[in-house]
C-alpha cells in the first residue's frame, strides 16, 4: 500500500530535497498543506449532506454516515496502521499517503452509488490519522529544541482552518457546481500537497527504534499516555458539542442571514490560525500551565457564546474569541502525548501520536452526540455552549491531575538523586 520506491521516483521528478535548516519553513508549510487537504475531506460532507443525499437518493441520516463513518475509520485504523508503517522512511511514507489521498478522493467524486462512496470514504481515512501522526513527529525534527509545539501548531493550523472554512465554502461550491466537483477539488489539494512535500521535505530516514506488535498494544496500557489521550477526547468533545451546531446557533438564535454566517465562519478560520500559533508557542514554554490556561479560555469563550447568542454584535465578538482559543490546545496535547510515550519507550512515539489522532476523532464523535442530545432536550440549541463548557472543565480537571502526578514524580526523582549523592559523600569521623 505504501510504496516508498514509487515515492522516491516521484520525488526525483520534482527536484532535490531541501535539507538545510533555512528550508524548514517551506517543509512545515508543505506538511500544513497536507493537513489542510485532510481537514477538507473530513468536513466537506458536512456542507454537502442534503445535496449528496438528494442526488444519491438516501436519507439525511444515511448521508451523515459519510462523516461519522470516516471518523470511525480514523479512530480504528490510525493506531494499527501507524504501528505497521512505523519502520518506513518518513518522507516516502508521507508522499505516498498524499498519493493515496488524491486517488481515493477522486474515486469519491466518481462514485456511482452511495454504498461505493461510503466504502471509499472509509478507505480514505487510512491517509488521515497516519499522515497527521507522522507529520507532527517530522515537524518536531525540523525545528530547534524548544520550538516543537510551535511546529506542531503550524501543522494543526492547516487542519483547523479547513474545519472552520470548508463547511460554508464547500456548501457554496456544491450548490453551484455539484458535490462531485467539490470532492475532485479536494483530491487536487492533496496532489499539490504531495508535490510540495516531495520538493521541500528533507530526506527523512526511518525511525531507528520501533515496537513489536505486542509492544505497540502495550502503549494503551500506560496510565500517563491514557490520561493524556483522555484530555484530548474530553477537551474536543466539549469543543465540538458547540462547533457542530455553531452555524445553527448563528442562524436560528442570533438571526444572521446565511451569507453573513459564511463571512463569520471565514473570520473564525483566520482566528483559529492565529490561535494555533499562540497555543503552540505557549506549550513550548510549559505544557501543563499552557493547556490549563488555554482550556480555561475555551470555557470563557463558551460562556460568552451562551450569553451573547441573542445579540448580533456581541455574538460576533464571542465567535472571534472562541476562534482564537477553540483549537489552541491541540499542539500542546499532541506534544504531551508524545512526551509521555517517550518517557515510557522511545519507539512508541509514532504510535502514541497516531492514538492522539484517534482520541481527537473520538472527541469529534462524542461532541456531536452530546450536542445532539442537548439540542433534542428541553434545554434546546441555545444551551449547547453551556454544556460544552462543563465538558471542557472536566478536561481541565484531567490536566490538573496529570500536572500534579508529573510534579510528584519530579520531586521524587530529585529526592532520590539527593539521597544518592549523600550516600556517596565520605562520612566524617567522630571524635571520641
């Protein structure tokens, strides 16, 4: 499936790789392009569900499986495939995954029936989690020590901007030119990303250490890794419980016209990009305080959305604030999972990074369920930000637990080191 030799041949037709540190910015941008393409294909059906359902003659809930089925594919396949491909050279693997992305999205555009489209969508999920897991670990190798979380933030910026902008833009494109054209356009985003990665990524060898299949499964038994993954799932469950229904809130409660909603979501995408950079830089300084602070700001943003929803000007301000912080913890969460895995065993890094992508997609699914339950309850649509804030508070509690545990470990380590030094010191003679 992942043909590294073919990727190398493709690379040779594009040009020599850029291996100097000054090209790390171009390499990060190439990875960001891949993340943007992946985010586009994940959320494009959200914008096109009614159009796809009508064209393929299926119900809206059935069309919704194109979103949830894809997320399920990412959740289930990413850990397994990240482990299987962990011994491959990184550059060839990334290029090959973008090639797979191009082909599968083109097949989606040509799918003659709903069943084939659903099957191809599940297969497309192969490129999602594995690419992002590998891209984030590669990104950390392209920057100086202390800038790792910032580099991950650049990758996540591509993913999160796609989340915020592709729903309105995809809806516009699908309604004017058809949903198949939208999928074809997504395929070519992947092709452009593949070309950029072949040109600008340095030659990246395969990891020197990898786990056996039994060892890879053991990653899930490490309490610290599981705790970090739980932070990702809960944090983004809270975020997506509101984000999934943000368009409906803007239209039905705030009273914005559909065109105005498109513009607001475009501004949201810009804010998300800025927020990812802010979050990455904050996490580079100190991960736990940064995560706690950023998620606290997400809670404030949720409360702002809840209070400002009936007021147009206030809601615009609240959406901007929400956009700045809604995905800003992402880089820090990815870095925390990687660090916790590295403490246990260095070969588990890629597997843990892949698991975090699964945790993120699990959060998306869980958030959609939570938001849907709130909307269907007597609380109604307007209460989704309030409930979301409560879920994010639970994530902050897990962060506090992890912070306290790691600090206790550090104190115990320092005490043990001090004790060993005391033992080594010569014992003074006692004068009698």
